[in-house]
């Protein structure tokens, strides 16, 4: 059924990205808070020395820790997409705009496929490919991962949401 659904266009994808950015901002703030709490706990037990640093953020953004902290935050963002795309086929922003990401045959994405799709999306820039390949309805990440974003009807969206919350 989803394999033959109409593909989501640039405007609908952009609207979902904007919604998801708001959710991701909150998630990244939470993840940063957890990292800072962990550093503070390690400092209290004496495993980390914070002297010479202005604050915990200064400590996290110095030397190799900068890259570890950055990698951690990127992993949080990628995990958000992989989790939602594999579990439900849609993020919160996609749910609001009634779009679902599936394989070309309409089945749900596998975790490696979802991770590849998230990486290849290039923070949303892969959607510009929609303009370069006008009329195909496939972004760069769609083509490279054999997936597609499709628009679902209001009734189908309601049935998806009812089944997910009831189960």
C-alpha cells in the first residue's frame, strides 16, 4: 500500500524538518545537560579535575574532549532518526505532515538503512536533489538508500497513530 503512495515534495519535507529541529533542539539540550551532569559527578568523586577551566562547558570543549562531546551529540541526533524511522516510519515532524519513510517496496527501514539515510541526508541538504531530479520525488538520501518518503491520507495517519499508542 505505501509502495504506491504519492511521494512527499520539498515543501512538506521542509516543514517536517522544521518541526523536527525544534524537537532535536530540546533533545540536544537534554543530552548536553546529561553530559555536564556526568562530568560534575566525576569531579565530585575526584575522577575529573575542573581547575583551570571556566566551567564544565569549557572542560568539555577542550582538546580531544571537544571531538568526543561533538560525536556524542551527533550520535544523539542520529539515534533520534534511526529510532523513529525504524519504529514508526516517521518522526514527530513527519507525523504532523502525514509523511512516512519506507523502503521502495513499502516495508519499514532497517536500522543500518535508517542510519545511512540519516547520514546521507546531509542535515537536510540532500532534499535539494528533488529539484535536480524534478518529477522523480526522490531526494539524494532516498536514492542512495532505496527508500522513499510518501504522503499518507488522514485516515491512514489516524490508524497508524491509534495502533502505535494502543500497542
